C-alpha cells in the first residue's frame, strides 16, 4: 500500500518541502524583504503594529468615531458660546425670518397692486403693527373691565379656597385658622421687606430685559423689510460662497427648507387660532372672567409646542377656580382637554403632518433641548429650525435636485458660465503666450551684437588668465580646443555685423596698440 507522499506526481515538489508550506503563506513576502522566515511574524512587528493588531477592529472604529464626535460637539459648544454674546441679533433675525414667511402673502398682495418692492414690504409691516396694536387694545380694555367686575368674585373664590383648605387640614388632624393665615401673610410681608434690595435688583434686570426686547423688536422689523423685499437676492448671493458643483443642491435645499418653514408657520397660526377660539368660547360660555385675554394668551402659547398649551390651559383653569369655584374649574379643565385632544388627534396629523412631516418624538426632544439651552427662546424656535433642517436634509439625501427644474436650470447656467470662463481663460493665456513670444523675438533681434561683444571680452580675459597660469593652459584637451575654434568660427560672422558697441571696442583696442608702439 503506497503512502500519500508516493502518490505525488513526479516532478512536483512535495507539499512539506515547499517554503510556503514550511513557513506559512507570508514566507515569500518576508523573504523578499530580507527577513528570516524562521522568525515568527509577530516578532518582526513594531510595538505600534502589535498594539493595532491586538485591538479589535470594532474598537478601533468606535474610537475613530468617538474623537470625531467629540470634536464636533466641542465645536458646537464653542459656537453656541460665541453666539451667546450676539444673541439679541440672532433672535431678531430668527423672528424676522418667521414673520417674513407669515407676511409673504400680504407682500405679494401689495405687489399685485403695483407697489414697489420696498414700499410693499413697508406696507405689510404697517398692516402687521396695526393688527397687533388693535388686538392689544381690545385685550387691555377687556382686562381693565374684567378685573373691576371680578373683584368680588375673586374675594368669594379666595374665601371658598380657604374654607376648603381648613376642611382638608381638619381631615388630616390639623388645625388651620384665620389667625395662622394672617401670621403667615405677615411673615411673607416681612420677608419681602427684608429682601427689598434683591427685589429691586430683579426689577432693574427686568427693566433691562424689557429694553433689550424693544431693541430686538425694532431690529427685527427693520430686518423684516429687507427679508420681504430682497430675501431671494440675499439667498442667491449667499449660495455663491458654496463650491460651484454643489450650488444647485444647496440652493434647492434652502428653497425647500424655506417652503417647509413657511408651511409650518402658517399651519401653526391656524392651529393656534383654533385653540384660542375653542378655549375662549368655552370660557365665555362657562362665565370665566377675562375670556378674551385668555384666548389671546392661548393663541400666543400655541407657538411653543406642548409646553405652551399646558401653561395657558392651566391659567384658564386657575381663573375659573378663583372666580367661579371648583365645579366651574373642572368644567373649564374639560374644555381645555377637549380642545387639546382635537388639536393632537385631528389637526396635528392631518394639517401639520402634511405640511411638515415630522415625527412627534423629535419635536418633543427639540423643544426640551431648546428649552434647556436657550430657555423660552429655544422652545419657540426649536421646531421651526427642525422643520427647515428636516426638509433640507431630505432634499439632499434623496438627490431631489436632479428632478428639480429650477436646480437643473441653475446647473445648466453654471456649466455655461464655467465654459465661458474657461474659454476666456484660454484666450488670456494665449494672449500672454503671444506677448511673451513677441518679447523673446524682440530680445533675440536686438541682443546678439551685445552678446557677441561681451563674449569677446570674456574670451580675452580667459586668454590672459591662461597666460598667467603658464602650464595650466597647455592642459586643455584637443576636443576643447576644437570646440573653441568652432565657437570662434561661428561668432566670426556676428562680429562682422555693424554694431556701435563693437566699433567702440575696436577703437579702444587701436588706441591701446598706438600707446604700446610709442
């Protein structure tokens, strides 16, 4: 019975005798680099290579991602810290952008009436200011009359609340009398008097904040004029800072993001109006005082998702409790919950979902993060910024600019401009080359005689140096002498050319010869 080694065909090397079989598949590369194949591959590795081999691939990838994410977070934190010093300007610009999306239909209406751009923008702002001023006047009148009418109701409501508190305290075995409440009120008064300095400081800070708010509103209205009149030209100019090949995509993403932002603002105004009307009508039916101010407050609070609806609804219920008692407050709570359920289950999915198409979870996270970072301002602008970024990112990720007529037209125009610039650049380069060639030709036409004169001087100086060196001159080879003779014969015709410099040189030589003869 023959062994496996005997079954190997003649002329073929045995498997165990090949270097690859003896030392592994990497033997050939090791041998080519002059390394001993008998030494294990790990022994030939550097310390850094061993560490890289010992760390799993997944850990290396996670570490690479980690330091990049840390750099991004650090950059974001530094940018937020720097922007905090100009927060008034940033907030004013954001407010102007939101108002521009809201007032664009009014501006277009004035443009249809043949108003110039700037006058149409100013007229739109006048309409906005008039609407807000009229609303504030109605609310102020309602507040003044409401407080005068509800003074007695508030007193009765507070008395009822105190009696309810006494009953609850007695149920837990505690006594709560009017004397104790009076002492608590006196303690509160003394505490306020003791901390009057801090309270005044807080009042001063509130006054400073109010001044900043007025300044920011003026800046926002001034910016709004140019956003309405020159907004598109501003955006077109801003896109010029983007590399040429990416401009159609970035331009289209900005336009789609702006459209999403416009849809969000208009739909949010509609939803806020529905909430305000629902809660305001319910408060009026239940006899809750200050129904109109409550409705206006609900309208403004609706622009802060989730948080605004809860706070304004709580204020409406609290007013009902103080003015009309517990039963009326429970009814008001039912009205608030009904309106908010209609908003959440009908208006948000149907109207807002089609306009913005954002899942509720990112909305909650954006509002919470914006509130933690920037307070009420962050809560107000978190969702609009999210709507803009969501639409812009989806536009780029889905490569929608390839199906966007305006983006394709912009791409074609940029290609034509690039081709024209290339042709112009080629023409300029050809012009420069032609000028350089003409300059060279003029130099060649005027310099040869000068070059011949300078060469003859150098030749005589070399001859004198060779004569001084003596034997050094005889060491020249025959090939060098032949080259010099050929060069001299080639320069002979050049020297025969008439040249001022050559004539002056010959005159100098003649004078030198006469002096030697004398």
